[in-house]
């Protein structure tokens, strides 16, 4: 069973979080031989999702960085989304969901263009 953690990102900002995959006894899970993938979607059954970038920082210690570029968060409307993170092997087809939860995008005020008048 995966761990449930809610994540928060600001619209138009770079998002990054580091997660540590653990065994049931709280020891680090060795992710050697695994790849990681993740998506965020407006609902569980949405046709469209945005891929989150997953990079192993220390594979043998189960340390993974999950991120979105500012161009991706800029495309998202403020509100609640859902995400998950899976580990998988291409050799034997094992897929394990390690993390899931809500992904909240907060609206922003500052943008790239400036407008000299405030309505």
C-alpha cells in the first residue's frame, strides 16, 4: 500500500520535493533496478495528465526527487488535482505505487507581464 501525502505548488513556480521510500520496518528501500514515474491529473479518470519528473538522488537509499517546471505549473488552473508515484521494472513488469495524494495548485498574483493600471 502506498503512502498518502498531500502536495502543494504555486502556479507559475518550479515545484520540487524529495521523498524517501521506506520498507515496512522504516529502513530505506533499495530502488536499484527500478525506474520511477508520476503524473498529476484533475481527477482519477481524466484523459489528460502532466508527467512529473522523477530522478533518483540515491537509488540504494530510496531517495527520489519529484518535480515540475514552472512552465507546467503555469498551465494548470488553481485548484485540487491528484497524483501518484510508481516504481517499476522493465525486466519482470513489477509495478508498485509508493506515493499518492492530492496536489493543490495555489493561484498567483505576479506574472511575466506588467500592467501599469490596477482595475
